[in-house]
């Protein structure tokens, strides 16, 4: 997934309560993560270090 260039990201953390749903970062492809940060506007999902880069 390409990072949108025109979005002013506003991240919120989403958590998984089960081992069935895990996420990979859309920027650095690390994972699987029990929690991920998702942009409210463009739905970009990133790990904690990548939220500062976006």
C-alpha cells in the first residue's frame, strides 16, 4: 500500500483482543503486531516507530 502524500495523518491505536487478528505495518512491513496505529482519514496502518515518519 502506498503512503498517501496529501493526507494529514491522525493516528489512533487499535488493539486485538484475540490471536486471530494481527497486523503488519504498511510502511516497514514489520509484524505481526497485537496493536497498530491507524489513520482516521486514509486508514493507513503503521507500527509505533513509523507513526513518527508518516
